[in-house]
């Protein structure tokens, strides 16, 4: 097992302190009149430029609404990848973090891919530098390299498979059944969860998401006692102490489906709180409670919201369409090399839709699989 971590108080490649720089760029809340004016302008520009907006569940609710109102997409990273590739629009606006824009460009090199803010990155991406990852792979040539979507194009170029949280378990199970040993990167919590579910031989890179890593198992147990009727929904990037208390463990799309379909009055949700916007729209009668991160404790880096996702804003959509800012480029041969692992995932999902149709069940302490 490798032990490569990333200190988020240090400077990133641009010389900025990563999370501090991100929070400083998060725009102030809009007034109702400002929101209306910006959405109208962005809507007109999308039509004018034959562009479509693809937004992740974690970005600002105004962007999610704009995407839905203009024929775009609000989804997890798997559906974002498929939607952008298959849509007729020649300009894709990707509201999310940089690896999502890179994935769109890898799949659609002939299209123009723009982002509201190219500085929007991801702790998992930052915590897996391509040169260090390449050395890790070189040291273990007997292993099949499986990387999570939350990685740079350069890391994907070194991989055999890319996975998202919705299909990781199914793909690793498939590889395990073939007798393959896995080199996994970068999220250690998701990797450990998949390993427990599949029994695969997995060598882990030690990365984590600054949002999901902060959910606290002890505090969650106390919160469950206060809300005995609540179902616990957990993203598998969370620590084991949190996953072990889940009624449902799944991707963002799978957690959304659980809120919509499960017969429960309230849910405790352990994922980025940007997800609550779509959940409230889809299940307005359900009560949603944020899983605890221990608030402003000494270790809290996120308080359940990604600072880089929060950088995405309506004004950024307008700027990239009016001024051409935020264009994503992925040079050759990295693009072609990365395309292989993404296409392999998409082909697997297309051939095995039932493998990811249902979220995985979590675990209840002292009972086992629920």
C-alpha cells in the first residue's frame, strides 16, 4: 500500500493556496433580480452559440435549473460523460470541476468545451500527480490499472479502465472474476468499499475527497438516535465508519433515486450538500438532514460542500460564452490514450445496464448486509 497524501494548505501548480483560493472565488449570493437577469442572459447565449449546459449535482442550484430549463443535463459524472458525447451541440458548457471538462473534451475532441472557471479542480485530482502515479504503476506492472473519474487526463492516459462511483463495483467485480489484480486510484475510501464488496485484490493509492472524508461516524450515530425513522444515504467516498451505518450506499444519481422511491419521511444524507437542491425538487415532501462533519472542528476542511464546485456561477457561464474564457484543451497523445479507458467503461455500462441499475445496500452495525 502506498502512502501518498496531499496537503491542501500548500500551493497548487498555479502558486495559489488551493482551498483558500477556491473559497475566495465563490461568488456572493444573488438577489432575485440579479438571478433573473443573469439566467436570461445565459439562456440567450446558450441558444446563440448552439451550446448545451451540462451540470453536476453539486454545483449551484441556479446552474442546475438553467441546465434543465435549456435542454441540458444535471447528473453524476457518468451521465455527464455520455450526455456531452451524444448531444448534437458543438459547444459544451461543463459546470463542475476540471476533470469533468477534460473528460468531455476527450470524448468529443471536435467540440468546443468551456467551463465557468478552469480553476475549479478536485482534491482527488490534485492528490494524484501524474508523475508520481506513473511511478506507482511502473512499480506494479502485474496489476490492471483502474482509476476513478476524479483524475486528470494524464492519469487516465496511464489507466486500463476508468470508473465512476455508479459502476466501480460492477467493473472491479468483473475484473476480479477474470482473476485480475487491481491497482486502484485515487480515492482510498471508495476503493476500500469496492474491495469489501467484491473481494478483489486491490492495491490502493491513498487519496480522499475533502468533502466526504470529513463525515464523522460517531456524530452520525448520535444523529441517527435523534432521528430513528430516518434512512441514511451515503456516498462511498465516505469513511468506513460512515458507510457501515448506511441504508443505501451509492453514487449521487443512486442516492437521488433512493430519496424519490424509498418509503421514509426523512433522510440523513452523507454527500456534498449541493445534492440537496435536486433532491428537494424531486421529493419535496421528504425531510433532508445533512450528515455531520463535526462543523467547524479543527479538521473540517469543507463542511459538506466542495469549494471548487461552489466556484461555478451564472456569471461564469456568461463569461465563457461571451469572451471564450475557460476553454478546455487536452493535447495528443494524452487524449487518445485516456480515451481508451473511458470508452472501455462506457462500453461495459452499455453492455451491462443492470449492473448499475440499483444502488448497493449499506451495512447496519451488528447486523451485516442490510
